[in-house]
């Protein structure tokens, strides 16, 4: 076993181990692929969106052109020509002749019993489906519906202005008591940012824990840990691995967050409503704090699992069960929407293994930041992370040299009670 070292020596050894594991992890092909997958995916989606946006504009996928109606009813439909849209009423024979000749893409038949059932038949030539054609069809369908309703209203003696108001959209604006406008995108952003961190936290936990378990089990199986422990104390070795791999996970999440912050303004040029989304810096900082503390709590336990498990396969199975705790608040998301004061929500917010995801959800759905619950959950999470690190260091030291043997509960308790 390693000889006792001073506190400064332990810190230096912890730093060396964390640096080694960090660099080794970030240079892995799998890590680089997983980290760059999101930025590359966002860039690809933006390029595809821009391409099809330009294509649809150039293809004229709108209500432009001639709309032909075969009116077999007694509804008074008159021909109109307004802007780029022309409404023409023809006989069915004339409309079919033009359709067969390729002069028009479709025509609409208003049957004699239209007043009774309101059904209209659309006749079109067989053609391959395309996005621009579907958009044009939907636009013309809406136009025909609007014209038929307008004709019925005018027949009933309703003025043109009143008919347009009846058929037009009604815009409802929400404001607070002080007159501040409330946007649905603002509410969506307040929920989306913490929920995005929930997803990132869960993904990073499983990815980074996999590297942590692999690092511990590999060094255990190939006996490298025996050489390492001869010069580095077990607690410094384990702490260094947790910090190093935690730093790799934080680097990964940081790249994803920066990608999202950069992509948001660029996407707002194609989706104007996205420009209204504002990220609360306080929630962003709290999300990062919960991510770091949550990883330290899970990382300490994962390191102990890697030391206790006989092999990498068993370690992955144990960690998968443990990682399920992080998903429990997400599964119970409806409870958070219905009652934030529920005892179940409070318990999940204070229980360390569910606290990060639970509090991130609360920050998203609560009308304000519940600072008392934030303080209590951060304190519980911090204490648990420290206690888990201490306990895991002892378990690591007592079991990491066991090969192909699963330690008993008595051995684990003895390791926790053992003196340094």
C-alpha cells in the first residue's frame, strides 16, 4: 500500500490523476464523436432547413395561381381576381378539359347539396407528392373555404367588413397587472432550459459513468492498479478519477450549451419566434451547480461500484440500475405540473440521487425560484457528495485488489469502519 503523504502531497497526486484521466478521456474517439455529434447535428439541420426554406419560396408553394370552382349549388360564387390569385367558375366539362391539358393542377366541385352537408370535392391529376405541393394544396383549400363562407355571409346580408372580421383571426395578447406582455415563448423558454439540462445531465451521467467504470475496472483487471496504489493513496486516486472524468463530462456539456446558445440566434432568422426566448442567467448558473454536484454524488458511487464489481459487465449492470434514480423525476413530470407542494416532490428534491433532476424541473415549472428549497437541496446534495466520496474511498481501498470476488456486506461495513 502507499505510504502516508501530507495534505499538499495528496492534493498534488489528486491533480495528477485527474489530469491524466481527463486527457485520456477527451482523446477517446467515442468521446470526441459524442461531443461533436450535437454541434454537427444542429449545423446539418440548419443547413437542411435553410435549403428547403429557399426551395419552397422559389417553387411558389403558396396560394398564387388560378383556383377553379365548379359550382353546382345555389350558393352565389362570383369570379374574382385579387393580387396573384384568380377565382374562376367553370362547368365541370371545361374544368376537366383544362385539367387534362395540364393548364390547371386541380379544380373544386361544390355539389348541389353543399348547404346540407358542407362537403366539397377536390379533383386533381395524379402526381408525385412534394412538400411545396402539399403547402399549395392546403393554402388553396383554405382559400376555397374562406370564399364559400364569405359568399354565404354576404347572401345573408352581412356587410363585407363584418364578414371579414367573422372570418378573420382573433388575436389575444396576455399581459401582467403592470402591463408587461407575456409571451408563450417566454414561458416555453423558462421550462425548456431546465428540461434541456435534465436531458444533458442524464445523458452525461450515463456516458461519463461508463468511462469511469471502464477506467476503474480496466485498471483492476489488468493489475495496473496494483502498481498505481504503490505510489498513490487510494483516496487520492479515486478522487482524481472522479474529478478528471467529471471535468470531461462538464467539458462535453459546456460544448453542448455553447452550441445551443450560438444556434438559437441563427435559428431565429428562420423561426422568428425563437428570438423572443430569453435565458435566465440565474437558472443557468443553478443548472450548472446542480450538474456538478449531481455528478460528484453519482461519480463517487460509480467509482465504488467499479471497485466492487468482479468485472466491467457487472459494473455496467449495477450502474444502470443506479442511474435510473436520475430519471424518476422526469417520469413523474405530471406531478410537478399539478402540485409543486406535493410531499413526493419535496422528497425527490431532497433525496440526493433524485435532487438534481427534480430541482431542474422545479426551476422550469415554478413561477419563481424557491430559494428555501434550492438551499436545502444544495446542502443535502453537498453533504451527500462529501460523504459518498469518503465512503467510496474506503470501499475502493478495501476492494479494488479483489479479483473475481464480490465483497460481502460485512467486508464493506468493515471497510467503512477501518482506520486510515
